[in-house]
């Protein structure tokens, strides 16, 4: 998949849990499905940033050195 990715900073929605995570996602809809690894509550997005554009890589065979 090629295109721009979104880097999202997420915190747990439970005020007693201090879990914070940074994830790179393809679409904002993916953020809505994320849950806290610590307690299982929903994660809330608190910051967004654009990631670098991702492009497919072409495999090029390399010759072996003699």
C-alpha cells in the first residue's frame, strides 16, 4: 500500500491508567478501533502528525562480487 500515513499519539480514556502510545496508521478510522494494552479501555487521540510518504520498493537483483 502506498500513500501518506498518519502518526497519532493516543492516551487511555481511563483516568486511572497512564498508558500512552504513538502509532502510524493509514486512515483515521483505524484509531477508533484501538484499545489500551494495559486495561482494555478505548484509546483517545490527543495528537496527529503527517508521516513521510510511503512508496513501494522495487526489488533489484544485485550481482555477487567476484
